[in-house]
C-alpha cells in the first residue's frame, strides 16, 4: 500500500496553568510515499508534538491529520515511533524485545522476522543479550529493529541519534539509509542537527519558533551518496542555518 499522509490546517494548544498556549499553528504538509522527511526547528517549537499527533498519541485542537484517507485518532500498527532513549524492555533479551509486537503470530514467523531484522541492524550475534549489555548505538539499532517488526508504513523518529557520540551517530545515519533501502518505509524524523538533516533528508521542513509554523520546505537534491565536505552540501546547510539565525533574531528583538 502506498502511504499518503495529509496534514491540513493543523493546530495544537495546551492549557498550562489555566492559560492556553498555542504550540502548532496552521501546519499544512503532505508526506510522500517512501520519502525521508526531516523536521528541524528550535527547541520547544512543537516538533515532538507534531510527531505525537501523527503517531496518534496526541489529538490536534485544529485541522486534520489523515493517513490514507482516514483521520488519525489513536495509535496503530501502521505507525511506530522511536525516541531519543531506546525504551527497550530491560528484562527481555534483544530478540524478545524485537518479537514483542508479534505476539499471536506463529513462533517460526516471529523467529524469521526477528532474525531478519537483527541481521539488518547488525545485531545478529546479540539476540540473547539484554539491553544493559549493549552500547548506546547498539540499543538504538535494537529499538529500530523492534519498531520495524510489525512492518509499519511510517516510522516516526524523534531525535533518535541525539544522545549518541559523533562517530556512532554517523554510523547510525548510514545504517538508517541502508535500512530504508531494504524496507522502503516512509520516515519522518526530527533532529536539531542540521548536518544530519542535510545528510539524510529527501526534504527538510524548517519550522519557526513557537507557535510552530512551517517556514520553508527544502528539497535536498544531493542524490544517494552524499559528501559532507562538498560545496553543495555546505550550501544546503547554510540555507537551513540562515532560517535559524533569522528566527533567533526575531526572538531576541521581541
Ligand atoms: N502535554 C503538554 N502539556 C503542556 N505543554 C506541553 C505538553 N507537551 C508539550 N508542551 C509544550 O509545548 C511546547 C512544544 O513542545 P515539544 O513539541 O516537545 O517541542 P520540541 O520537540 O520542538 O522541542 C513546549 O513549550 C512544551 O512545554
Ligand atoms: Mg522534542
């Protein structure tokens, strides 16, 4: 099935100490089938809230969010979210973590899926290990394998590599691209790392400060194998930085 995620006029307000605070305002976005869409924006501009609405974990207060023609009102197996911290179950082996969402399926099928995914994320030799025995990068790879087990149409990644050291982060970025090539999921990822956005994204959504609005959507036309040192790469980075500097000045001036 092709993925068609359509966000129209989306808004979200929270009531904090009796006062409404608008976090997202007038978000219009169509996510294309199979694309890797990266959302960047200042801290607190509503990026996580937007992902949670797509995941069905929060409800919008204005507008709509539709997946394949159906309004999203609750979580479903067609969407899966990955967080900065891996959230694996510490009392289960890595293999049992990956098989967790497959309860009720025949044992051989569960085994086949977890073997495939653990090999895909290069943890084939660690299926009997427990989360506490893995490094940060390995745990996050296990979390990705667990998320993929139910074959979600959309993977939602909220700063998934934000807590990793620089070299592990680069490794995981390449693995994410590899996984995507094999599995063809649509991915929506939030990051505050502009280089990561330019390295991974088909399109970058730049958000304004709160209330979060879409400032610009940038098509990243750098092909499959991207060179972080190239002039073209630097040009995309400075285009995104310009937005951040501009919006920061607005905040300072107000
Ligand atoms: N459940 C909630 N109740 C009240 N305020 C919230 C809630 N969730 C998020 N917020 C507020 O909404 C704003 C945006 O949060 P968030 O989406 O987490 O931002 P980001 O991920 O871009 O840093 C923040 O000011 C945050 O405090
Ligand atoms: Mg966030």
